[in-house]
C-alpha cells in the first residue's frame, strides 16, 4: 500500500468516526431533552451541577488516553454547555410573550376600532397622577383633547408610601374620569389594586393598569388574564427585565393577549432623578417581546424640567409611546407635585414630539 493510499484509508476511518460521533451527539441531545421534560414535571431545575461533576468523574476514571483527563473534561464541558443552550432555546420558544420573529408584534386596538398601540405609531397616554376633582379632570381633558390625545390616565386608588398620604377618591374618582372621557371621546386607564375590584372597575375603565408595586402580584395578574380589556403593566421598582416579562406572561397565559409594558424607571443609587430610566431596557424589551412598550417619563424622572429630552429619547428608542403626568396646577397636586407637567408644558412637549 502506498503512503498515499494509507493516508486515504486512515482519513476514511476518521470520517466514519466523525459521523458516529455526530450521531451520538444528537442522540445524546435528544435524551437530555427528555430528561429536561421529566425534570419539568418534577419541578426540578434543568441545571444540575452535581450531576455534571459526577459525569466528569466517571469519564476521568474511564479515560485510557491518549487524551489527558483535562482535555476530555474540557471537551465534555463544551457538550454539556451546548445541551444547556439547546434547552434554554426550547424553553424560551415556549414563552408566549417572547418575540418569535422580527415582524411578530402585538397590536392593541381600542373599542373605537382606530386607536391602536403597537402598530408602529406613537401613543401618548396622559392625564394627572390622580383624579382629584371634576374641575381638575375637565380642565386637563380639554387640553388633551385639543392635541388629539385618546387615552387619559388618572388614579382613583393610590398605593402611597405613607398611609397618611392621599389615597385617592375611589369609585367617585373613576366616575369623574369616565364622565370627562365620554365628553371628549377618550379612553380611560386607571390603576387596579386588587382582583376584587375587577367587576366594579369594568364599568369605568377601558384599560386596566397594574402599578409598579403590584407587578409581581401573580393572583391579580392571573385574574386580569380573564378580562377582555387590555392591561397596562408597569415594571416593578427593582424588577429585572426577565421578571417583568414573566409578570406579563402571567396575564397572557391566563387568556388575555393584550398587554402593554411600561418602563417607569428603576431604583439605582442615583438621586438627582427619582428613578433611573432604563432606556437600554426598553430596546431590549422591544427585541425580546412582541408586546408594545411605553416609556413613563414622569415616574422615571420625578421632575418636569427634563420631560422634553426624555420624550425625544423615548421616541428614538423605538418605544410605542409614552406616559406623562399633566395637571392644571401641579404645585397643589395631591400626589407627584414635582413631576406633573403644567398644561403649557404639555403643549410644548407635544410640539417637540411632532418634530422628533
Ligand atoms: C403612577 O403612574 O402614578 C404611578 C404611581 O406609577 P408607578 O406604579 O409606576 O409608581
Ligand atoms: Mn404618579
């Protein structure tokens, strides 16, 4: 046999082994995936470092060379990593709020059939922090209507830090919000605190909203999965993006696909803004999820003097709109006095957005 022939023969053997390894690797991946399914039923974690260490020890003991134990362990660790990555990819594909393709987007249409959130336009949701009186809502709504705003906000139940602060007008506040919204052809959104309020609030609101402090109230989220109105879900004060999306998953997996995510700033060491607007998070949410994302420039800043640049940033980030608080007389507002825009400032903001 010539050396050339010998080389070919040996290469043939390597090719055959490669194919066997390929087949074995894929067989292994399928079995590992079955293990993942059993673990899911048992409620145990897919990642089991003890089991990994056990497999590596077994391989070390069986290794006869010429590869060193270190080389064998490095190769198998790579195989374990690949299996983990495959499992994570499959797990992500099962998450309902996860974007499956670049053009996958949830578009929410309000009852007039033309007001949409998530269709590529930029919705401005605005109104005072809280409903305080008919006069206050009337004056605000008239200004909003002049700029074509379709969704008015106003809380009737306020989750305040101190129990001695204004807690909201309750149902009479919702009545006021409904009355002015009807007058100006607007939709109402207001915060819900507890699942027991769903039947009563359904008479007044077009969009339920879950505040930051309730983002992880899974009972409330599941209950809102059963309503027909869309749900605004605000990011928790210290919630990661993953926790935020899982909270949305509670609502969607319970039957309501119409969820709007709101980034409202997160707690950091910074004190010159009330919270830190996570604009990078907004772009990541847009990539990871098909749900509309809105930027709350009021609670993320806690101050009105940077509203215009923040609104521009929100629009440039690819968000589906913004939320901003407006009050006819912010210094006397019963909550969030420092951040609510005056009506002239609201008009300036709308002018700035028109050219952004
Ligand atoms: C609000 O929108 O007025 C509010 C209290 O928001 P958050 O739940 O984000 O603090
Ligand atoms: Mn507020």
